[in-house]
C-alpha cells in the first residue's frame, strides 16, 4: 500500500510539474505575441504647415530631392478639361512659402508631374508637356492620339510613365517616343515606380502592380479610385483619394491616415519628401498645400 501510494504521488507530482511548465511556456508565448502587437506602430500623419491659399485649384505636388523645391500644378478654374490657357506651375520652399507663383504659365489644366532628363514633365488634358527646370520655359509637347484626361506621372531614370484616366491607359515616353504600356485599367490615376523598378497604379479596382507585359494584379481592393500614390519600399504605400482620404497600405491591409471630407478639403495628387518623411497634400479647391509628418 505504501509503495502504491508513493507511486501515485510521484505520478501526480510529475503531472503537476509538466502542467506548470506548459503553462509557463504558453504564458511566455502569449507575452511575446502581446509585445509584438504592442510594438507594431499605427501609422499616422501630423500636420506641420499650410501654404498661403493662393494656389488656385492646386491638383498635384512634386518634391525635387535634388534642389529641395516643391512644385505644384494649378488648374486655375473649376473645369479640369477646359483648354483656357490659365493653368500654371508654382514653386514652394520646404516651409510652405511660395517662392515663385508663376514659374510656368500658359498651360490649360495641368495635373501630374515628374522629373526626368533634367526636365519637368506635366500632363495637360491630352498632351504631355516638357519644361526646362531652370527657366520654366516649355521645351516640348507630345499630343497624345486619342488622349482624353491625362493624369498622373511617374518617372524612372529617363523614362516617363503617365496615365489617361478616361481611356484606362498607361503610356511611356522613352527615347523621344510615346508608347502604350498597359490598357484596360478602369479610371486609372495614380502611378508610382518603386526603388526596385516595379510600376504600381491606382484605379477602380484598387492598388495594383502593373507587369512589364501590360497585365496587372490587384494588391489591395479597398483603396479604390485612388489619386496620388507613394511607394515607401518593402511593400508599403501611401495612397490618396481625391474626396479627402489618405491611406497607409501594406501587406496587412490599409489604415486611414487622414479624412478631411467633412471640411470639404480634397486630397489630390500627393507628393513626398523621403528623407524627412513628409507628405505634401494638394487641397484642390482650398487652394493650398498642407504638409504632414508621416510616422509608421
């Protein structure tokens, strides 16, 4: 009887010890998971400054890393398709001061911008316009056959990609020639080339990767109908919707960073300063640019 009793106690003791160890391991695992959850930062935007509200119908913002200039495209009017010759490009400094209100004049309804080959490229309804970065003089124009509503621009080395929102087409200017890159992209607007040379776009289906053969694959189907697009690297993006929303997008989904719809302040084709992590937001009818610090 004593031997049996001792064996039972030993068995109970071993079971208790095993249960205790298992509990400790489970607790440690749960703690580690909780720490990971706590350590994952929620992306956010913090306002830094606003420019003077003299940039009439400001549609796009482009930051030039080489010079520190901030360019804005200004439609100057209510109709983004009107060929009235009133559109312009302005220059701001990194504190939001307007350095030159009329750097370029005589455009119609300028929208997306990009820098390549020592020039500033701007979409203007149905043509791509090339501008000298120093003088502001228009040095070339490429009318697009069948072009209707040219919109955003993305550049890579000497290549200039741009979209036609109405026809769902992505074009490229390369070696002085215009060619089609991709078709069938409903309401495509925002474009971006990542650091590793991959082309991305925003259209009615969401955020998509555009392949070299013109096909595409949707990476996020929530942020649909986007306007401006920024690639942060490692599969992370910032995307704007014209109506007043800005999102952070990655492999885990999307986070709403900014919602200014209630203030009727638009968030059109955003720009980005990568070294300072600053997002520049053109407010369209509010006629100003607002700068936000991005934390992610």
